[in-house]
C-alpha cells in the first residue's frame, strides 16, 4: 500500500496483513490486520510513529527509504508488531532518535537490542516540537503492556493511540466506513488483550478527557475520523454494569452434557435471560471473549474425563480467569460416568474471578428428570439474581 495523506504533512505509512489469521499463536484474526505507522513532517523535523511487523518489513522499508529524512522514531509500545522494524529504520536513518517511555526503553533494548544511546525517554505529558507541529506524549499503561503510551498532535487534535482503540481488520480503507463491523472487531481486540486491565484502561480514558480529539489513529485497523463512538464504547466496556446475559462455554463427548446445555439454554430463554453458548470444539475464542465483556453469569458445561473437566473446558476456564471479565456469577454443569473432581478442579482454576458460585448441576450418565429440574432451578436462580440487580 502506498503512503496516504491524512492531512497536510501527516501520512499513513503502514502495511496491510491480508492473510494473517493468528496473533501471538493464540488470538484468531478472522479479518487479517494492519500495522499502521504514521509520518509527521514538521517544519523543522520529521517523526515516524511506530513501524510494522518484521515479516512485512521488506516492501515497507522500500517506501521508508524514499522519505527524505526521519529525525525521530516514536515507539508507543515495545511489542514487535509495532517496534520490530525500528532497528531496520535506524539502518537507513542512523542519526534518528527513538522516542519512548522509560519503561519501554529497557524493553526495546531487551527485545530488539536497540542500543542505549539511540533511545530518548519522554515523561508523561512531555512534548516534542517538530517545528510547527507538536507531539505530546501521554502515558497510558497496560494497553496491554506496562510501557504503553499514546501521542497527541496538538495542532491537528489527532490522537495516535497504538493498540488502544485498535481493531484487527485488513482493509484498503483509510478511515472507518462501517461502524458496526469495526465495533465488533474493536470489542474483540479489547476483550482479548485489554479486558484484564480494565480498571487501568478506565483511568487512561479519564486522562484523555481533557483533550479535544478530532481523530484517533490507531496502529491496527482504520482511522476514526468520528472518534466519539469508539470512546463511548470503551467507556461502556470498562465501566458499565454487566448485561442480563449468560455466557456458556461447553464441550460434550457423548451428548449428555449437550442435552443439559440445550435444556439450560431453553430454560434461560423462557425466563428472558439472554444466553450465548460456545461449543469449545468449534468456537472462535475471540467470539467467546467478546461475550465475556458483557456477561453477568458464566456457566461452564463439561463432561468428566480423566477424573476432571474436559481439557477444552479447562482451557475455557483458564481463558476466562486470565481475561478477568466483569461477570458476577458462575456455575458448572455436566455429566460424568463414574466420578471425579470436575467441580473442584474448575473452581480452583478461576481465582481471578470475583464471582458468586451458584450450585453446580452434575449428573451421572444421561440427564434424569431430577437433573433437568435442577437446571430449571439454576435458570430460576440466575434470572432472579440478574433481575435483583436490575441488569438489562
Ligand atoms: Fe499491536 Fe500489543 O501490539
């Protein structure tokens, strides 16, 4: 993709990764992604904001080599998809200084072996003059690493936010065209990497309140030329109460747990509780993560295998524990053949979840009328808990 001008002397100079389908060997990218770098040409100095993932370095560096000069390389975040090509840019522009937060400095040195004397650290709120354009650096930790910061271009009111507000969508569009599509992708991204740090993200949102932001230029996805809606969405994700929603990750081996899941889904629907089931054999874990952003209750459905939860259910519980969603209630349902410690094992895997555990429903073999009645009772309890809190 060619360099594209956002405003006079402010350019997108990124790379589009159309075919990438997995990030960190973990996170599904159904729509690919972009690595957005930006070039700001001030009247006196030029700054490059972030770089691109090293696998896409070659065609990108050919464009960088055509830039007349780069005085500064701003590194908002030390993760390699944005910082990994800094060393290669320094080969073209050896006099350039890498501008980053103090915490990022040691990370850039450790992860990329950027030399100490090439790096200049900036404090929270510090500014950098490019002549007629001024970058202000705002430290926004834990988006989603401890060193992250954003830049605010004061004269043009543009926030360069790196992962913050980003979305994984490969596209030829420079700006967000389809808000619904980007909403889901941005929520997926928030859920997968930022949700565990939502209280710090909320503080970062507060910090941005004092700035007039006309445009948000993230490092993944398209630029928000109408940024209010994505900022409102983030405020909701980090701060609003959970919804009247049950997320139900489950796995079934011979159909008994599936029967229990089906019964509970119907029972919850009868009680006007929304439910989103995820069969862990086939599910996209990003969809599960999105659902966890809003769910008030998590119910894990699992058979007992090898004397404990099915490994896929254990994986689902591990993920939910790591993502620290705002869920308030949790239960476990499933079938077993002769015994085991499914409930104890799963309960021990979720220390981060500050939830009230509702009575589990475990059934020996195929579900009996008593098991279905117990599932009805669980649905009654969930509906009453949600209603009691006024969840919508
Ligand atoms: Fe897009 Fe945390 O890197």
